């Protein structure tokens, strides 16, 4: 969690390198708020795992070890927290403004590292839980929604960095 939050704070300072512009500052604050909301959700995910398993070990839980309610709540928190960082379509609002207002090399880091960490988190946590009914379809639907709407929004952009963000 310390490394995750350090990544968020460092990215905020990188996005707001040109802090003289009001639009850049707004993009940075939007990114920071979304990142902290995602961090809180991920911390809640870890708290649910700890409550369900009775220890602080990050490990796969057996199907009988966690109840269906705990599994659903853990899945929802993890998907929300990691989905924000991954830029999943309903949670992506920070992404176009952060990419468009950040320097080009920072946009590359956000695309190449930060967003992929969200995707990695989704893939990694799915192996820890006995997956709730419909979880696979939920993740697939978010992926399709992100792909289709990302293309639709990108078609309406004239700023190349914002277009690439979508």
C-alpha cells in the first residue's frame, strides 16, 4: 500500500509539472482524488480479506474460507480500486485530462506503468478469491464497455494526447 500510494503521489507531481496553468492543476487534483479513492477501496479490499481469513497473509482463499457476502464485497472493492487505476470506462474520468495536461514523457509513464498496474491488480486479485457468480462476466463487460466507448470518445477528439488517452 505504501508503494501504491507513493506511485499515486509521484504521478500527481509529474502530471502537475507545469503548475502555472489552471487546467493542469485541475487535472492533477482530479487524478489525486481518483487515486486516493482507489487506494481507499484497495485498503478496504485488504481489510475484507483479513477479516475473512483471520490473518494478514496475502494468499489465495479456499472456497469455504470466505463467505459469499465477503467474496462479493472484496470483489467489488478490488474491481473499483484497481479499475480506477486501470482507467476502466465508468471510472476513467481522470485519465483524459491527466494525459492531455501532463508532459509527453509523463503521459508515457502513466500509460506504460500506472495503468498497467491497475490491470495487473485486477488479474492478481482474481486469483485470491473464490470468484462470486457473474464476476467474470462483469470484468468482461467492463472491458468491452471500455473498448467500445473508448473508441467512440476518441473519434471526437482533436487533441492527440487526449485521443491516445481514450
